[in-house]
C-alpha cells in the first residue's frame, strides 16, 4: 500500500502542469480517485497528504482538494520581477511586499532593474526567454509610449510565462493584465480639492514619459474644465526620467527651479507628480523665502514617509497599505492556476495635512 500511494502521488504530480494549462485546478474527489486507481480511500488520502505536504495542493472544507499552482520541480516555480528603479523613495517597500508575498506562496523570486530604459528591459527579457520564468511582474519602462519589446513579451507568454503589469501597462500589448493606480481619478480628486479651497490658478508638474504622469495631468485638467474654468497650459511643467535620476542621485533641482520661475508665479496652488517632487519643490521654495502653504499650497501622490518628513507635512493621496503588491500577486497566482483574472485600478484616498490651505474670499 505504501508503494501504491506514492505511485498515485507521482501520477498526480505529472498531471499538474497539464491541468493548470487547461484551467483545471480541482482534483477529483477521494471516491473518484479510489475508482480511478482501484485503491482504498486510506491509500488515496496518503497520496493527497503527500502532495499537500509538498505545497502542491490545498484542501477546502466541504469542497475538496485544489492545485495551488506550484509545480513539483522547484526550478519551475520562479517569478521574475522587473522594476524601473532601485533609487525610488518607495522602492524598498514595494520590492519587500512583492518578495514577501510571493515567497509565502512558495515561489522563488529574481529581481531586475530596468532604470526605466526599454533597451535595458529588452536585454533582461532576452535572457529570460532562454529559461522562461513561471510568472513575470513588470513595471513598464517609458510607459507613456508603446513598447518596442512587444515581440519578447509575446514570446514569453507563448512559452507559458504569465505576465502581470505593475503600476501601468503598454498600450500596444492588448489585452494586458495589470494593476495600477487610478491616476486620472487621482488627478481629478486633487484638482477638485484645491478648487474647493478656492484656488483658481493651479499649477501642476508631472513626469512626461510615464503613463502615471500623463493620466494624472489629464485628470487634473478635466477637474478644471468641469468646474467651468479655463485651462492655462503655461502653468503645467513636465520632467523626464533623466531629470528625475539626476535629482535622486545628485540632488540636481534645475528642472524644479525652472518650473518655479516660469510656471508658479501666478499660481496659489500646485499638484505634484508624487511626494518626492513635492518634497524637493518645497525645499527650493523655502530657499527663495516662499512660504508653503501661506503663499502657495502643495499637494501630491503616494502618502509616503516623505509626506511626514516634509515641512510642512504634505497633503497627499494614498492607497491601503501593501494593496498594490497584494493585488499584483493575487492576479498572477490566479493566472498561474488557470483562473480568469481582470485588471484592477486602485482608487485613491485623500490625506489632508498642512501643506494646503483654503483661501479666504
């Protein structure tokens, strides 16, 4: 009997990949397995216990046994994570969330940094094609633009790699599975909030080469238009990945100084692409003896530790803690298990602090 249950367990292991590929995650019932292998229920239960111990199946009360998505060969339980930067102020928390959650599910993780460059992304993807990972979580590079690497994503997908895009997507890779911020809604929410505080001349500064920046800008502009006010594009500033990298590595704030001198003079409030930009913008304004919020109100996205470090503390948009990574991992596991999954846009919540005030009329 001991040999028999091991044989049954091995056969069920062999069926794992095929079943998952066809979206079959529920194992036959104990009675059905007894009939299939012509053995006793005790023998079947020993086989199932062996698979459960190896993390290949899980039991659901009153429902039976289900494949977890893991495969018997550990080398096939690899997940690759591509992130655009390792210098971003929210990078450590973002990566830790993804690694912790994937490890808890039994997967090994490899991390790659693209530096928001599509050529670097291409080199990484080409290396991955030789030994395709089970899954891929990707923060798109230059996400405001179509990706020239669509061919490699298509090859990886054809080779069985399940892909989830993180914080964005590529417009020329439909239908892509992704989890991202509701950036349009966030830009609209911040614009609406400032309008409610009687600010009618509002500036904005956004990242030009990411979908986040484009959508946040659009949401902000629509809030102004829907309020019946005219949009003044002269009050909008843009920065690139290159300028952001110089800020992060060398504290080069020239693009912020240019923004202050050419965009902010007639404005009483400003929406910043994120907390990092807002933090440095407030510093530069303080060097010019311009007071925040008395002379200009500042609001931003992310509600990071910088929103608390900033003086004054930043009014900023937030998500639930760990939400982005949790949804990304959940979507990937569903795809690995052969289940249907739909893309998710996470709504923002406004955290009001002292960097923005109401104008008394």
